[in-house]
C-alpha cells in the first residue's frame, strides 16, 4: 500500500519546508522553501560547512568594512544554499527578502533583483526562483512590480482575507497562508482543542483556496506552517503544501488512504473590487489574530536574521 505522502502527492504538489539537503533528497519534493529560521538551522548542519567556508572566504577576500561584508555574506550564503537546493529539486526554491525590509517597497525590489543576480551568477535562472516577501502592503506592492519585471514571488506570513485579496489583486504568483500559527493563536485565545476539520488554520487556508477558485485568479495557494499531519491531510487538494521534514517523515512512514479535501474548481465569477490601501489596512486591522501573527512573524524572522549575521560575523573574524 502506498504511503500517505505518496498518495498526497496525487492531489497536491509537495514542497519541502527546509534547507536540509539530505531531507530534500530523501523525500523528493517538487519545490523547496526557505526562510531565515531554516537557513539558521542549516548553517549548523555538517553537510553545509564546506559551502559556508567557501562563501565566507570569498567574501573575506573582497575586503571592506565588517557590516557590509556580513550583509553580503548573508545574501550570498542564502543564494549558495538555494542553488544547491535547486539542483536537488525539479521545481523552484523560495528565497526570502530580509524581514527588516518588510515595510520598504523600494528596498525590497532592489534586494530581490540582487538575489536574482546572485542566483544567475551561480547558474540558476530566475524562473527557478521565487522571491519570498512578507505580505505587508509594501511587500505586496513590491511583488506587483517584480512580477511585471518577470520575477515571480511567494507572499508569506499571510493570515488575513485582506492580505489574500490584495495579493490576488496584485497578480502575485504564489501565496503562503499559514495554518499552525493561526491555530496556535485561536487555541491560546479560546483554550479549545480543534479537530482537523474544525481547525481555524485549516479553515482559513480552505477559504483562501475558495476565493481563488471563485474569482478565477491565477495565484497559486500553498498551505504552510503545519503542526500535525492531520492538518496537512485536511488540506489535500490545496495546490501546494510546504511541509517540514518531521511531518514528511511521518507521512512517508504511514500507509493509508488520503482523500482530497480541497477542490479547486475555477468558476471565474465576479471578482471583488480591488482593495485600496486604506481598505487593506482597515480590513487587516479588524482581524486581531492576523495583526498579532504578522507582526510576530516579521519580528521572529528579523531576530533569526540577526542571529545568522552574528554567526557569520564570528566566522568571518576567525578566517
């Protein structure tokens, strides 16, 4: 009997939520997605040490002041790891613009172009890369410009209907609505335990899929931030699911039937009016969970970026 993972792949494109090359090769996902937290973990994996030493030695050799060297090293290391991942998957790799740029549209656009140029120098074409941006108003506007430049984007930290609608309006390639962090908030707020089908995070992602189908939008929905395999299986049929190695292993080790729970039937009905900035900000503001989780997510990614910069600064100093 096939595993749950094998059967899930019949309904949803599976993406590895990791920078661990061994895990990526083991579970053979179509795509892989990374963020500063995952790169920070990968920084200490044995399989990456030779690549890290190579990147940092090259940066050190260019000379210059410490902080610009560190910032260059972070970008070059993210791209070097991403290029290795791109060689291990048939699809795409997502690489994130620094969280500290989440409210700066122009800086996000410049950083995205820099990352793509670094990828191209490593032989990875831009159609193998998704630029990952936080789904702030500024991040969505940056993605709109980048999409027109031929650079496709993955809008992450998506927690509200307003964020989702603004992404559809902007024509972004992919959105990553979160499951686990939504559920965490409601569990803490209510003290309730949820089944897979009543899980607020699962219901949120199903709602985003329904919006895409009803409006006939081209944006791809990728469920993210899973806590359990039950949440994953409750979203079978969502176009893409990005799953951690721990949950991939559990799905691969478990036999059993998987049925699609999300049906993406494009009706192409009338679309809502395009959200203005005040409408976006008000709509997002009215969702307490989304406000809390977006702000917290940006802070966490920024903190992990700073920790990664500190590790790189120490390594550079020792060379």
